[in-house]
């Protein structure tokens, strides 16, 4: 099986100088194949980030 003719479409969006919520807005608005719900962003919650950071072994 040859993959020499395969193509992959990518889109690069710079988040430089954008508001903090811009990345999440792009994720929601550009994802048309899989519904994204509020629960999908829970891992980005500051409390969850703190718990993850403090529970990692040194």
C-alpha cells in the first residue's frame, strides 16, 4: 500500500496577540464534524490545572 499520493489538509492559526478565549472560540467554531460541549474544556479549568500540577510526582 502506497501513501505517496496521500494529502492532508491543515490549518495553522496564530494565537499571538489574541484574547485568552480566542483559541477555545476557534476550536468550537471550526469543529463541524464532532460536537464540542462545555465539559470538553474542563481540563483547562484553573482548578483542574492546579490539581494536575500538584499531584505530579517530582
